C-alpha cells in the first residue's frame, strides 16, 4: 500500500477539473463495449480513470510519469503504466482522457517534487499539452475521441490552434466558470 | 499488468513492439518481469504489477 500521507502530498487529488472531465466523458461515452481501449493520461490518483471506468463498463488504463501516482492509482483498482504522456503507448486508442498540469509557472521556478510537477504547466501553461497534441494523432483510432481539460489560464484558442496544426478538430463539450478561470472540456478528433 | 495490455504498449524510444518476459505472475496479471524492445533491445522493468515505460535516462529520481 502507498503511504497515504505521502501520496496526498505528492499526488494530485481530485478537484473541480477532475470532476468536470470525468462527468463530461462519462455522459458522452455512455456504455461502451468491453474491448474499447480507453486511456487516462496523467491519471494521478486514478480518479478520472475509475469514474469513467465505472460509467462505461470498461477497464480504463491509467498512465502517469510519477512513481507515486501510479502506485496510488493501482491501489484504487486502476490498471496502470508508468510513461511520459503517450510515449509508451501504441494505438489505436478509442478514447483518450487528459487532465494536464496547466497552471502557468515562472520560467525560473524549478519543480523539485512530484506535486509541483503535477501542477506546473510551464511559462505558458502548455508544457504538457503541446507535446500531447503533437503525439495524439499517432495513437488515436480513426474514429477515436480524446477529452482534454483546459483552462482559460492556458489560452484555449492556442490549444485549439495547436490541435488544428496536428490535424485534429477541437470542439467545446462542457465548461464551468470559477472566480479566476474558466474550465473547458475539449473533444478532439481526427479532422 | 494484464497480458492483454501488450496490444497497446510500445517502446517509448522507437515505438516498436515489445516482447514480454514473465518472472512472477498470478492468475490475473504479471507482477514482475520485463518488456524488451524487439528492435533496439532496450529493457523496461515490470515491478509489483506496474510496467515502467520511461526511457532509461528518465527512470530514476525526481522530475527533471
């Protein structure tokens, strides 16, 4: 078992963004055939993977770069692989979920623990989102769908443009406003 | 990891297929073993049921 206290300090725990992504994906997907390939990138505690797994009846694979996160997600009953984004995955994947780190951070600030890494989106907030979008077309099935959570802090238009440059069409599926930001769930498909 | 996962895993370096070497397993899944790239021969460990598909230079230590 993971040391609970350590995991809570070092692994991103479910928050508003996780809930919005999980609910939106669950509503959109409904029941899925058991052999549907669903992957949750940056799964953290495994919350989104577990929720979407329950809602769809599919065993969702959780992926995370953090050794502490993959152990915690596995403790929550989620199948896991340790990988940087989609690097260790081959397609075709039917559904890809991603709640990325998106908080813009000072370029001089160094992250030195896994929680900071889980939150830090780099100077423009798109440190993880950009390479994800660049690699997604490689693994996404022809009629596959990706659900990406983004924030107004991350510049939703820049994300949509990066997707388009990679041959992906983006569509806003859900949103929720908070005092300092607006959270959006984008659906991405091959254009 | 369940063996069926092999279908969607690949070498993170060259995206080629991996070969599974099982050291320890139970009825449901592989607990310890290795994934070896069929092209570049790089080895990726499976420990306590979790395959580690990070390239060797990213495997250890804190986030870089």
